[in-house]
C-alpha cells in the first residue's frame, strides 16, 4: 500500500521536468542535464502505462496513460474529460531532500493531478488529492464494484462525531436519495437547533451536496422522496406554509421544480388557499390555485404533477431532519463494515 499523497502545485521549488520526447526517440537514449547542472535519465512512463480507475471500480471514471506519457481522462460514461501529458518532476524540499513526482497537465498546460513516485517498481495503485482522497487502481487489479464510499463515509462521520459528540441530539442516516446503488450519508447535530449535511458518492466522486442550519427554527424542515433525488424544503409559521422541491445532486442543484404556498384559515388569508407552481416534463411552467387547503400529497395529485416530478407515490414524503431512523457512530461503522450494503 502506498502512503497518501498530496497534490503538487506548479512552479514550487526547483523542479526538473522530464517529459517523454515522442517525436524524437533517438534523444531518449541520451542523458540530459538539468537546470541545476545535475544529470538525470529521461523519464520512462512504461510503468504507468494502462487504465487507472477511481477506487478500483471498473464502473467509475478513469485515466488512460500510454508508454510515452500521453493521458486521456474519461468520465464514468466514457466521455472524455481532458487530454494531456504526464510529467516526471523533481523538486527540492527546504531541508535539502529531493522528491520525485508525476504530475498530469492538460493540453492547455494546466495542472490537473499529481502523485509521488512510488517506491515499488511494479506498483498498481496511487493516491492523489490534498489528503490522498482520490485512489486510482490499474485495471488488472480492479473489480466491478466500488467500496471506496464506505471509507469516505467513515472519515466524514468520524470528523462529525468529534465536533458534535457533546450535542444533545446528533447522529447519522444512510438513505437512498438518488437512484444509484450507493446510499447517501446524512449527518445531523448541533447543540440547540438542528444542522444537517448530506454527502454522496456518485460514480467514484465523493462530495457534500447539501447543508442546512437552524432546522426547526420558524417551522423550517426538510423532507425527501426516496430514490427520486428530490428534497423538499418546508417552512411553516403562523398558518403560512411554503414548500420547495429541488434536486441538490443534479447538474442544476438550485433549480426549483415545484413550489407550494399554503395559507390556512386564520393565517394571513382569511380563507384556506393553496397555490402551486411547477415545471412540466417538457420544461413548461404550470400554475394552479385552490380556494381550500389540502395535504401536500393530495394537493400534488390534484395538480397532476406526478409525470412532471417522476414520483410514483406522492404520499411517500418522509422527514429527513427528524430523529426517526437516526443511528449513532458505532452503529454506522458496523453498518458500513457489512458486506452487501
């Protein structure tokens, strides 16, 4: 196992670049002199040649490197993210020691990722990112499944536990908010009012997708429809309610798909009334007004927005910020250690 490695910014220290000279193979046989007068052999990228998948899962994104150091980065659907070159670079530390790293630059010369030169000659994995967060594995050591999310969730939950272990209410949930096979991690805590964070791991790319503060203040709450990607942010105060449907894990996390405004009798409106605005399946905008109050599922069904939202059961709305199904850190880690989850 190779130790965690850091990203290398360009232009730091005295760096010697040793990039393969594809067009002039005869020059690759000759040693060349660095800017500091020291002699280094030209870089050999044959040990890096191959397809390297995120967290060792063939379903994730990957980078392909050939023996000349040419690089192509692919997304999980095999779409090309960028093309570039990997460069072997040597830098001097403040204490006089030297480090060798492999850094990838795109065709525009922009730094993308880098990793320290492994000690093993026949290595099959490397780590990159500020904390060694991104793990790449050569294809011959990969599997069809990806369990990297479990370690990521353990680390995130461990940090949360240290920060919130004295809170009167804190804990964790594993929920399937979107339609993939990896659950989302929900963190709940804070001393008085609830704060909440949601982490996801789509296609080997871990990220925080949502955070909220002061849930419970002025009637603020958060609900969800399982495996649809929809969260529903609600606010209820003095007989006035507002509910907003959005998808924080989508390409447009701020897009509002549906807004429901309710005024009960005795609130700002003297009669119960409800307004609904939503976006149809073709992107068209719809509005509806009712001079009576309905429960949200009944109202949404009456507004005929099942097709627009893609929610089969509008009555299946669940609270996300409640203590229901909340587990402690020990139970979470036990759950993550199980096979099949």
